[in-house]
């Protein structure tokens, strides 16, 4: 399409992206986390840097190398990710939350290694801050884009997240589609905004990131499509 060929220009804009999983410690040697590779977020960061934006990439632990020309802030826990995001949000024009943030953390961080005792182990978890929701609720909120990895009722859950978190856009992907998402180099997205939607891919994450960023740029600048 014409809009995809058109160069995305984000010169002078600051784009903050969260990426990767978070890691929530249980004791000095253990943590809970998830399978997020960070690839989609890192591809979004590379695309934003190519578009001339000042990019802040707040990343959980991943094995992919950071793209050139991007400011990386490495974090482990959801709380650390929240703090890093809040530190830079005032200067941010566009916020893109690709991170697979752990929804809960252990209520108690044990000082000593948890010993193997009974046949069952029960741990209590408490909710982590919803980084994206808090950002979108700020008085001078940036243009906020969320991701939604769903295993069922994709459109329904994606639209609920758009409304509940007061987002500008949500990019949803179906995690049950084999070969796509999490650890893959490919993905497909169904993007929703207030009065429209668009399907992107399946495509390599690098190409998909450029297409999604072009769509974000279009809606952010309120360009006619
Ligand atoms: N997100 C976030 N902080 C959290 C949880 C989620 O910033 N504590 C962001 C994710 O980066 C993503 C969006 O919110 O952009 C949606 O995440 P998702 O896990 O799909 O939604 P949740 O609101 O956590 O709901 P649920 O896990 O129950 O589907
Ligand atoms: Ca979640």
C-alpha cells in the first residue's frame, strides 16, 4: 500500500518501548518468568530508530542483541520496569508496551533458599503494577500502544484492553497459531483502534514491526489512510 511504502518519519519524537519478559524472584536462586523472547519489541525499537526517533528500550532479560542507536535500560522485575518507564515517560511521545510483564510477584521474597519439605508447596502472589494502564492514565499521557497475546476470543479481549486501559491502539496476536509469536521470527497481528482495525502479516517480525510503526505513525499524526 502507499502508506507502507511511505517512509515513517519520527524525527524529533521520543518513542519508549518495553520488551521481553520480567523476572520475579522467589528466593536467592529462583524466579518465575515467561517465554517472551523480546524479538517483537527489539524489532519495534529498530524500526523506530530507523524512522529517526529517539528510542528508549526498557528491557527485561533477553538473549537478542540491542539494535544500534537505541538507549537501552535493562531491568528484571515488573516493579523495576515500572520505575524505569515512569522516569522517562514525561519526555515520551509514543509508548509501545510489548513486554510480557509478569502479572504477579511473590508476596514474600525469601532471604534463604526455599527448602524441599512437604509434598506440596503453596506460594502467595500479589499483583504487579499495570505499567501500560498507569502510563495511559497519566495527565499528559503519550500515544499509548498495547500488545495482547491471546489464546481465545482475540478480538473481544483486544477491544476490552483498548477500552479498559484507555489505549490509542492494541496489537493482538493469536498465540495458538503454530510457528508464530513468542520465540518465532514471524508473527501476525490484528490491530485495533477506536473506530477501526487492520490485519498485519503473517510476516517476519522485522517487516511486521515496520508496518505496525507506519500504522502507529499514521494514527499518531492523524493522517488520512
Ligand atoms: N502490561 C503492562 N504491565 C503489566 C501487564 C501488562 O504494561 N503489569 C501491558 C503489556 O505489555 C501489553 C498489555 O499490557 O502491552 C496487555 O498485556 P496482557 O498480559 O495481554 O494483558 P493483561 O492486562 O495483563 O491481562 P491478562 O494477562 O489477564 O490477559
Ligand atoms: Ca498479563
